[in-house]
């Protein structure tokens, strides 16, 4: 997947569908027909939406784990829980009910592009998450990205 940008706010209807934003759709135009994989994040209180080609890259790493190793088994199992979803004829995407429930997604959501996938947060959980971050972003950016003026 090419780098995608643009945080988007959407509304989930009663059937669990939301209109996929035009701005994100244009950035993913070559990947739309193959569909997506949606799964629970294991790190944050959100869902992760992958294009199928990006999901296959993740699975290539998972396939290197040993299913006979007791430490590897839970991770293999967790990464096997993804659900394949497609845009419908009205550019809506369905969030499976069990995933909506697991991440408290009711009506208003935030789509946040993130490192090869799109995070799907309930607005409430996203605001709470952002509010609770105890990070000095200028300091962190300087530490991790450095000053490129001398390069």
C-alpha cells in the first residue's frame, strides 16, 4: 500500500456500514477490488483495516512463526482473526458486529491512516486516547527523526 494520509470522520449506520471517504478511496484506487481485511488491534482500542495486499505482507511474517511453539500459537491465532470485507455498490464498508462490540464502535468513527493500514476508532475512544498521551511531540520528533539540516 502506498503511504496514505488524511484523518477522516464517518458515521456508522444501524447495519454497521459507513461510507468510505472519497479522499481515502482515491489513494487506494488500485486496491479496492481485492477488498480489505479488518481486525482488532492488539495494541490500541481500535480496529485495523488493511488492503488485501498489505494483509498478505503481515501474514508472510506470521507464517514464519512455529505453530508447535507454545509462545507462537496465541499470536498466530490472533492474526488469523481478520475478516475480509468489501466496499458495496454505494462505497460503504461493513464493520462486523463482533468487532464493533469489541472496540465500542457505535455511531461516530475516526479513520486514521497508520503505517500501512487504517485505524478505525470510535470518536470517543480516539479523543480519550489522544487526551491521555503523555508525550512531548517536539522532543520525540527531535529524538527519533533528528535534525536533518546537517545531512
